[in-house]
């Protein structure tokens, strides 16, 4: 009668948390980018005002159930904000966030940017100055 539950791997949880952090970094960068129009930027403060206001679709009296609409509004606002930002700017910031995290940088056409680096010692750097 009991259903076999699929085991949750630690990597899946860490991956979801890392994705959430990357998305929040993307939103932060887009919000403060002057190239993004003002209308998409108004979505985030409006969502915050709704979340902190005492007027809710579902009252917060019921613990857990009352916070569902707040969480849904937060996720929808973030998604809508990213969707309404210019795609080229979003891709630029997405690549920058991925580069900061040390991940592979994928381009919008599905390609990967290859690169190389060279470690410069302090002695070598001082001799160039």
C-alpha cells in the first residue's frame, strides 16, 4: 500500500539552491542595470509591497497556508521581471553570473565559450611594472 518514494539526492538539493542563488543574482544585476526600462523594475517593488501589506488573497492566520500566496507572488514577480527585461541584457548578465560562479558560459545559440588562462607570479608581475 505504501508507495515507494524516490530518494532525494543531496546534489539535487544543492543544485536547486545554487539555481535560486544564481537567479537572485541575475535579478539584482538586472534591477540596477540602467539599460533595463523602468516598467519591469516596478514589478519587484510592487510584489514586495503586496507581500508586506496586511491585505492578502489568503489570510496569513493559517500557518503555512497563508504564506503560499506570498511565495507565489514572489516567484511570479521574479519570473515576470526577467521575461520583460530585454533578452540581450538578460543573456549578458546570465553569462556574467555563470562566470562569477565558475560554471561554463553558454551562449544563446547553445555554444560554449572556450578560454585559457595563465597564472602570473608576483615576481613576474613586479618585473613588468
